[in-house]
C-alpha cells in the first residue's frame, strides 16, 4: 500500500443555516493508498456523509467548500485536484475514477426504470457502447452472486434489499474505478445479508484491486473489513491509524468511548456504557477539544486548548491531551 491514490489535505466544508454556517467538515486530512480499505467511524452527525459528498463534489447548493485540496493520482501517474475540475471534467471523472455506493439502495436506484437502463445510461455517459456496458454488468452481477439476466431485466422493487445493495456495488464497479466510497452499505439489511455483502466485497477487492473508503457506525464491520481506521467527531478526524492499533491501543477518549459502548459477547450480560450528552453545536463549537463536554477524562486544559496532533509508531495519528490514560484504560479492559 505504498502508492497514494487519494490525498485529502486540510479539507473544510460548511452548510449555510438560519443561525450561521454549520462547519460539517473541519480541516480533515488523510491519505488513501492503492488497495487499502480506510474505514471512517463515528456516531450520526459527526460529518461522515458530508465528507463523502465533498469528496465527489455532490453537495447541495447551501454547502460551500471553504478550503483544502483533493489530490487524486490516476493509473498513469497523472495527478489532479478534484476541486479544480470543471463540470464536464467532473462528469467524466466520477464513476471512471471514483464511484460511490450510497446508503439505502432503494433510494439510490431509479424505481421506474429497469436495472439494464441504469447500466446503459452509466456506460453511455463514459463512452461505452450498449454491448460493452451489458457485458461488463453481467460479469459483475455474477461476481456479486446474483442471477445476471434476471437482475439485468428487473426493476428495483422486484429485488430484495440485499440484492439491490449488490446491484449498487456492481454499478459502482462498472467502469473499473480506482476508489469506491461506501456509505453505510450494510445498514438497511439483516445480519446474514451483511455477511454476504462483506464476503463479496472482500473477493472483489482482491480480484479488482480497488481502494475503499468505508463509512460506518458499526465498529465490528469496520474492524473486519478495514486496514486503517479513522475516528471522526464534530467534523474532524481525531484519530487515525492501523486497525489493530486503533482498536487495541486507542489513544483518543472518543475512540475509547465508542469501543466501551459496543457490546462484548466474550463477557456475557453486562450494562452498556453509552456516551453522555449530544454532539456539539457546529455553528458555535466549543473551545478546546470539541469532545471535552462529554468526556469523563476531561480536565481544564481540554476546555481551553486544542490538543496537538501527535504521531505514534510512525502512522498512528491522534489529537488528545490524555492519550496515555486512554491507552492504559483500553489495555486494562482487554486484559480483563
């Protein structure tokens, strides 16, 4: 995973609301490498989906990208800034280089046209003939464990939730992009369908060698599929590192709180530890660490001083004043 495919640098985005601007994405930076799966975790409202839509520039008119760079490296080595693409250039870029599997397949698919028409429309927009689009789609439907011809001729309502989700995945891979963004792809399906989708996704990644930006609030799924984990809170990435490091040796109090809130089957029945309070107001965010009002480890410095970014073991980046206490507490939980 040495080659960086997508480099996000100091990205900030806000929405215009009646009271002011909502800072949904604030100074976010990370690198996505070739063949890597990066999972972004966090509770609802932390900015995960807003970040996704910013990366592909599909924001509503009330949104404004305030700063940053989105540097993408094509297979031939050419680098471009997604934020500088023209409307025509962006249309050509999306799905051929970066595609997205949206949350809620029934909402993402057009209910009044057949799957085949969606395939043809996508191919036509990028210069593929009907024959080429059909061949690619049928091959991908088979790879995602669907009956190719049945699905190709079907309307979305004729398919189950799991089938629709796999159709979205196949459509996202139709033009063989380097990066696939997946926004909560297993939220609306049962646990057995989740398992099937994850297995298909792993097989496709091995075969087609694309990178994945996986958005989820489900820590178990993120732990299973990801190489790298990023924790997002109040529009900021507060911790990012290899999956083993983040889950077994977390260094941010919010990451620790998310892990403590997840049920553990190994210890039997126990009381769940919820995170007190609510996410902060992103129009007038609190000073210092944005998590301090909900953090049981917070001290005076947390309320007044933004924690600096510190790097551990070369690639584990965190912004927390009490990272040593966090790591110690997590290790004690694991040992118990």
